[in-house]
C-alpha cells in the first residue's frame, strides 16, 4: 500500500473536492493500492505548489496561472496531469442597492479583491471589455479574505472580484433578489481551467503507474459525486460540518457540471484553454512568459485521452 498525500485547493475542503473524498470513502483508492491522505495548506508555509515543490505532498489542486509562474522559476519542475474544472469559477458580485448594474459601472467604485498581478489584470480586462474605464476602479485590498454580499451591504466595498459563483457568492444573508453575480467567463474573461490536479515531474517519471491508478480512482470518485449528490453531500458534511447543509447542496449542484468537458470526460486538459490563457497571462505580466505552457501538462496518464480540442 502506497501512502499518498493530496493537498486540496482551498484553506478548507469545499464541494469542489467531493470526488476525492468519495473515491476514498468508497474504497477505490485502496483497491488501487493507495492509502490517500487529504490535507489543506498552511498559508504560512506557502501554497499547494510550494508544498509540491518541496516534496511534502504527492498531488495537489492549483490554478493554472500559478503552475505557469512556478515553472518559469528555478526549482523542482511540476506538472499538471488532470483538469478538475472546465470553467472559470470566479465572479464579480455586488448588491442591487449599490446601483451597479454591469461591470463598466465599477469605474469610480470600490472593488474588493486580492490585487495580485493576475487579479489586477483580470479586473482591468473585465471592466474594459464592458466599455468601462479600468483606471477609475478603486481597489480595496481584501487579501485572502472572501467578502460576502453581507459585507457589501454593510459598506465595506461596493463589489467583489474573485469570489466563486459556486461557493463564496452563495454565502451571506442578503436576499437572493438583491444580489448580482457575474461569472467571469460570461463577461469577457479568457477561457481557463479554474483548477488543475498536478504532481512533480520526478514522480511522473518514476511512478507513472501510481499516477494512472490515482487518476482512474479519482475520475471514478468525481463521476460518483456528480451522480449521487445526496451521498456526496452527506460525506462533505463530515469534513466541513461548520457549513450549512443547504449551502453544501447548492454549491455541489453548481460545481459538479464543471468537472467534465463537452465530451463528458473527466480530467482532460484542454489546449485551447491552456495556450490562449498562458498568452494572456504573459501579455498582462501575470507570469514571466508563456513559452512553457505545452510542457506544463500531460493527458497521457489519464484513462481517457482527448480525441481533439474541446
């Protein structure tokens, strides 16, 4: 039995990790000879990619922009081996009482988000795509804090960017009819996978059979979580008992369709997302360059390989 450590994509589990928990609960990892430990990051020690680079975890979930930035820096090369989400999960959110009715209305208003180079570039892109003045947006540095619509209603900001339409945007007590949520891929953002699943190139070279077995069981877990959401929700309630049952259920129903591509396949990384998005990130100086995007991932270790671009 091989012990495998997997680092999740957030500071705590949420429904996007359901497939991993289901695969473990149903014994599919154990059938594959794997003793899987699911863990989350300690921000004081870095993100998932830093844990992977130090060899402290075997697999991890991470955004593609962080992978491309990491591969442009010296150190242990990392490799994406599956796609978890086939849509962008980020959104702009506001409340109707602010008077903001579309992204261009953010000009002159306070937008709360984590102003990383990639975050700033995306905000500018989305406002400009709607005909607004990106220079007029007032940045409220929220750091890693995810403001809710209740915080907007309380006056902390006029809108937020970066909250997930399938998780953070669902939280809060403000009535649904007073919320406005715009998924970024519906308002002009480039297409990208929100989360990839990856490992180190050294593990891929040394133990490809282990990776294939892990991915096959994981694909089975995600398919089961999507098909039996009641069962997946009950399992998630055990690992995130501090969130309400309706929130977990609604989030699961929204995020599950993002787990497969247009052909119904789990895991296949789409070059028509990776390439253009890498170029966009490089043009906006969110990553040093886009030269390495093709070698940053592989679909060869999946049970299902792509017949062509999605």
